[in-house]
C-alpha cells in the first residue's frame, strides 16, 4: 500500500497493525487500480472506500471510516501538509457581480438533489436547490469564486468557478458518503435520519426513502406509515396508511405523486402504502400553514417526487418479504434520456394468512334489547367495516401496482418527464357465519359475500425550464382516476322457535372519480433577498357514486362535475439575515357554486440566536372535493367522494393559526409547535327510511332486519368544528444512537345541528399521544425500537333495540344508540422492534439489506372497531381487533 501510494501519488489510509499480519501473493501488470483493490480486499475480507478528494481508505469494518478520517487529518496536520484538491484560478477574474444558475446532482446516478445547500465561500451568499435540483445565486463577487456544496448523505465538495460559469448553467455532482450507510452526520446542522423536521420552516417533515428499511414494518418500507411516527400525525390507525394530520381526516390531506393527485393512498385494508419506495426520490409533508402554491385541501399536503431513473448505468434490484415481491429497473437511454420501471405484487403466504386471519377472529358479545324512542343521529363507528364475524374463511385478496417514468433532457435548461402509476386491489372477504343460539332460537347459518375492487390510475407530463438566469418554471398536465366497487350480500336461514326465515339481501356500491389537471408554477429571483413565486392551475373533475340495496332500490345516485381554476402569487423574502417571511395569496374559481374563493397565507421564521428560532403561520384554506362519511353504526363507516355544490354539500373552509419555536445544535433538536384550526362546511351523509313509524332502522353490515318502508330519503348533514393542540419533539440527530421522542396534546371536535347543539368528539379525536423512536447503528447492523401510546378513539354505540309494526303487519328492528361519539375504545399501545443488516460491496457501497421486523412485540391486541347486528331483539357485538405479534423478514438486493 505504501508503494502504491508513493508511486502513483495517491493517499492510501489504513490501520497498519491489522494489515501488517496479512500477506498478498499476486502479480499485477496491466490491471486497473480498482481491480487490484477489489481482489486484494476480497481475499483478506477488507473493504475500501474512495473519497471525492481521491483519498483511499482500507477498512476492516465500515465503522472504521470516521476513525481513520480523524487519524489521517491529525497526521496531515502534524506534517503541516494537506493534499490539494481545489484547483488554482485558471485566469485572473474577468466577470464581477453576476448571477450563477445551476443544478446539483448525484455523481453516480445523475438524479437531481432537491434541498442541497450551495454557498459562496467568503461571502454571505447561500441558496438551496428547489424540487428539481436547480438553484440561482445573485451578485457572485467574481468568476474565480469558490462554491461549497453539501447535501445530507453525500460528501460535501468545493468547486472553483471560471469564465464559463457566466455563460450558462453549471452542474455540481456530489459523491455518496459512506456515512449514508453508517447513519452518521458530518455536516453541521444537517440531519441524516429517516425522518427530519426542518426547524427553519413551519410544520414541515422530510423523509429519506432510502433509509426506510431501518424502521420496523408490517409488510415492507412504507412512506405514509413512517410519517405517523412524527408528532401531529396519528399512529394508532395501523390499518390505514392515510394520514390523520392535526385532527384532520385523510381526505383533507392532498397527496400528489409527480404532479398528479392520488385519491387512494393504501393497499390491502391499509397494511401497505400505495407508493413503492423503490420508485420514490424524496417526500415532504406540510402539516399546516402551507404555501399558496398548494390548495384544495383543509389539513395538509404530502408531495411525493419519483426517481428520474439512473442516467449513468443500468441498475436492477428489488425486495422480497413474506407478503410481497417488489422489483425495479432503471437505465440510461442514450445520452439525454433515462427510464425507470417498478412493480409490486402481494402473494398469499404464511404471514398473509396470519394478517388476514385477523378478520376471522373476534369477540362476540350480546346486549339485551331495550325499548325507547327512535334512534337519533347514527354515525361514528370505527374503521372501515370490513368484516370480523366469527367462523369466517380466510379471505382471498391481493394487490399490485406499477410505476414507470421516462426523463428526457434536450438541453441543460429543459427537462421533460412522463410519469405513470397504476395500482389495483381485489379484496374478497366473503365468509360463512354460524349464528349463536339465544333463548328459544335454534340459530342458523349465513353466507356473506363481501367483494371489494378499487384502485388508482395516474399519469403526468412535466416540463421544467430555466428560460433565464433568474427564472425557473414547471408545467404539468395530468390525469388521475379512482374507482371503488363493493358488492356485499347476505343469504341463508335463521331458525327461531322452529320458524325458519330465509334471508336474501345485499348492497352494491360504485364510486368513480376522474381528474384532468393543468398547472404551471414559476420562480423569479428578483434580488438576492427576494424571490417571487407565481402560477396558475385548472382542474376538471367528474364524480359518480351509486348505492343500491337488494338489487332494486337505488338509495344514492350522485353524478357531479366541476371545474376549479385560478392562480397564486407568493413572496419569499429575507429582509435581514435572521428573518424569513413568506406572504402569499391564492384565488380559485369553482364552477358548481359560481364563486371566487380567496385564500391569504403567511408564514415566517425569525432567528433569535444561532440555535434558537421562533416561527409562525396562518392562512385560509378551501376544499371543493370531499370524501363524505356515510353513517353506518352496524357495519363501520363507509365513505365516498363527492363535489361540493351550491345547496346541500358546502365548500369546506379552514383557518390555520400556528406558532412555535425550536432550539437546535449539531446533535439535538427541541421543537415545539401549537396549532388551532377552525373548520366550516363539514359534511356527513345519512340514509333515512320513513313510513313504518319513522326512525333510523338497522340497515348496514349484513343486517337481518329487512326494511319495509314506503319512502327512502338521503340527507347531507352540515356542521362545523375545530382542532387544537400542542406538539413536543426532542430529536437526537447524529451519532451511533439516533431517534426522537414526541408528545401531542390535542382535541378535535365537531358540531352538527342534527346531533344536537353541543360539540362532540370527532371520529379522529385523540387527546394524548406519545411516541418513542430509537435507532442504534453497530457496524453493518441497524437496530430500531418504536413505542406508541395513545388514548382511544371515540365511537357511537348501540345501547338497545326495539321493534315497530308497520301498517301492513310487518316488523322492523331498530337500534337505539348512544350520543354521538359518546363512547371511547380502549387505549392503544404497542412496541415494534427491527434489525437490519446491510450488504456491502467490496468498495463499501451498499448492495442491499436483510431486515427482521417484529410488530407488536408484547402481543397487546388493540381494538380496531365494532360491528353490530340484531338477533331476537338483542344486539350482538363483534369486536374486530388489530394485529397481535407479527414477525416479518425482508430481503432487499441491488443486482446490478
């Protein structure tokens, strides 16, 4: 090694005492240095790592790198020598005070790096790359200035400008850092964890998809579920990867993928996210008070950007777990194009049987029926109402999804991408059920058909351009489609006092949504301290929903279309080095109401000291497309998409008020945020049957009280609400041990006149939630432990039954229910553990991992929701549980 270092003037750093005991007996003549290192290290169980300055480190374990780096730096300091890696200026400075535009990319793949920091050495000039990896810095002192570039998970680098930097855009490429594998950090103030909070922004969470395998999971790396580990996002709904953000519902969260909206964000009852992490580059979630660039939702925004595809070499890999198979391939196509394809599909194996066997076991209770007046507002109920009766067979269900992306770069200032996503679920939860015997009844048996088919199709064409040094634009044309079909029917017999009754009823639900959109966003760097953001958008939506009972009675028949169009403008201002202000306004015209809706926004951060920041945000938000809850106490909630109109479905409104502070060092972050949201235009949906005495008959969940009525009415209930809370986060950002603890104290309440004059707890109301996420790195191993505790969800429960006789002599069974959401499920808590072993190549780069995950380690079975049906004037309660202890193993491998 010393000979090679001297002969070729290459710094080679190694631990002499260890390598002194190793012998190499080989002859090398025309082999490249890389091949020599690979062979020597492979035969002696060593690894090597090449830094971007050309220094070669010979490692016994990956964890040796930080120590060898420090050792080498001390040696160089003691010798008063430092290897030159920054070229001297090629010429005296010729250009002064000019604008520098450029892009930061990954050296190995050519992928753009959004959020990279670009700084001019010796000047107070700094910028961050936007979502496309582009940046602009004004007033560069000279064309010989030095640029420092840094990004999480990559080696920081410095570059010398020259006269060509003035003519066109520059490109800075960074090398991946081995500390991306080691989960350490070397850049002051930068984080390397799976999930991070940007203390300089208000209510923003950032996620690194490449490191999701470090967290425990049920099936595989899950983008949406990972966000649930942060404060302000509920983590107790383990059956759904949808986000319940700060007292909001999943439909109030705008989720976009490469510019198109995704309306269904999960697979298989929510145990999988709809997004394949192998196709995702980066994700940001805005918990509230977000930019005027985004609109159409009341609660939050999740922006997902897909990978462009490797522009340097072909890469093939995938994941294999006990639940699914996941493969991907990416490759350059010529010198200006690249492509990526990723595909996932679930399969039925041992873990699948355990997972869905959960629907086959439940606790059944019987409550004697009581007499009383007609039930008031039915509603609430937990979960999706997907079964849970006793004596079921294992359901036959599967999902698949596919991502494809093509990127074409005709010039340094223009990029065109085409992105496609298609995901489909088929859930067959059909089963047989044996009825228990009560009093004089002899029981009976029922066949329950429960078949659900749903999915998404989304595609977009995006053009990004830099027509000038100070102007950057992005224009997207997209289509997004959602469908959901459900067929649930009940057939069989009931034997009651030697009388046999034949049951044959069912429901058909069909929901369709089509979304055609065009939007264009622009950034104009008007000065060194101000940027103007502006753009326009237009969307046409068509939504259909039908609900049919017993193949003949159409209870719901909704067909709506609407156009939303408008624009936004926003200022990004830094009036001083310590203050950042972002005022903006968004205006939207909505055709069904014929009105213009104006949404002012404002956010700010102020740097009191180098470590202490205060921040705040406020704004108005409108929502024109809603996923309305249809009350169904018997079988759990149902919901469907509808458009607001000018009569019984109002446009939703939210006002956000957010304030907080953060204290951050190189190793720790303490962040506190408080919020208050005022909500109006909330909508719930109910079916009422009248004519047999009036009231709310039992109808859902495969019930047996056949409704014999003369009139069917549908009702949209409108109300208001509020959500408030305070979030605490303490995060350790760097070192072998990283993680965070968080606590959220919150309240979410609604008020509907149909349920009374008082506020009641919203379905998603959780008063206390505590989370502890702990990650420890040791050589190639990464260990994680997550603990979650929260108080229970509210729900509406039946308290008895009664029977009314209609004019024609028929009988109708009715439920008498509690006050709206007056009951609470038991407290929720669980502990998850995982261990991940990284598979490294000889050159130290990561080629895959083996992950062991243990979900709900101490087997505390939490309650999901309750289902009810009436039998002989008694309410039979079926409690559907979440998963108990569930192990899983996942192999991730990059083949090429």
